[in-house]
């Protein structure tokens, strides 16, 4: 039976489980079973019937967006990985761009780019 790998940020919705075994012939069917047993996951993963834009899903390291989406077939020994997108930034919260900030040591700060 396929296994869904749960990222750390979502494990609070699976009772701490890092992997959940599911039944299903497609990613969609596997996710139906996953969210039926862990209903809090539905709003984290889906917007309506579609995966949220920031949720990336892989079947054995293949991005389902480039296969058949939720209709991507899964086999008994496949692993489905949920990978939430990670956004980053400069770490500065003052609203300035790197190029706009003065250096704290008197030297010119590098320009982002």
C-alpha cells in the first residue's frame, strides 16, 4: 500500500506520524483516505477540490504537476511526499530592500541581484 510522507509542519494533524499508509490507485484516492482519517489536513492541503498552490506533491521523486496531477497513478510500494513550498527573504523586517539599507560598519552593503 502506498505511503504518504508527512512534513514536520503538518504532523500535528496526523498525531505526530511522519508516514501514513493509505489505499488508493491514484494520488487523489490516496489523499481522500489520508484526509478522511486526518480531517484537519484537508484545509491545509486543499482549496476546494484542488491542491493549494504552495503544496508540492511527489510520487517517488516525480512532481505530480508534470504527470497527471491528482490522477497520477500510485503503486503498492510508492511513496507520496508532501512538500510545502518554502518562501524566504532577507530576514530584514524594516521594509527596505538590500540595496537601500546602509551598512552598519560604514562599508557599502552588497546590492541584491
